[in-house]
């Protein structure tokens, strides 16, 4: 009986977690803009939302980014990094999925391997702090990595 109760509680918790409302792309961009504006020292921050409509979509995007460094999401973010650097602006990037944020940003930095991004500041807005691998990728690209918690 106790085992059934534990299973029921676990299923209920999973269901509630799956039903949590995720921000729309517009809401996510607005939250990133506010984080950028509240962070001192950023130069006219650009916003790059790493967005997925559902957890299942986020998981699919993560698997794609793990399999291909040049996944469409990684490629798009890489282009935004380059544009921010070219226009002497900083970039605020992130969203509600830590693993997806981390992988796509690492890929995007790796895709800029032939270009120097020296002087660029990248503010990562994510539920969890950037991984050591992302920190090293930013260091290799000469990008100053900043972090703000994304709730």
C-alpha cells in the first residue's frame, strides 16, 4: 500500500511539473531584456531567447544540439554572437532549460572558433550556473561570461 502511495505521489509530481506554464518567446525576450537592463556594465545588450514551447521540444532540441554542433539553434545563436560583436553590443542569452542553454551556447561559441569575439560580454540567463565546459568555451573565444539566475 505504501509503495502504491509513493508511486501515485511521484506520478502527480511529474504531472504537475509537466503542466507548469512555460514563457512564450515574447515573454522570454522581455524577461531577458529586463535582466540585461538590470546588469551593470553591459553595452546596449541584444537578446537571444533559447526557447522551446514544451519540455519535450526542449529535449529534442538538446538531443539535436548534442548530435550536431551546427544545429539550427546553435547556428542561429552563433550568428547572434557575431552580430553582437560586430556592432559592439553585448548579448543576453538563455531561457528556462539549463542543459539546452548550456549546450547551445557552447556550440555557438565553438562555431565562432575562426573569429575572435574579444571584448564581447555574454550574460547567460539560466536556472543553473554555466557548466565548466561553457566557461572554458567562453574563455577560449575571449568572451567574458556573466550569469544571472532565470526563474
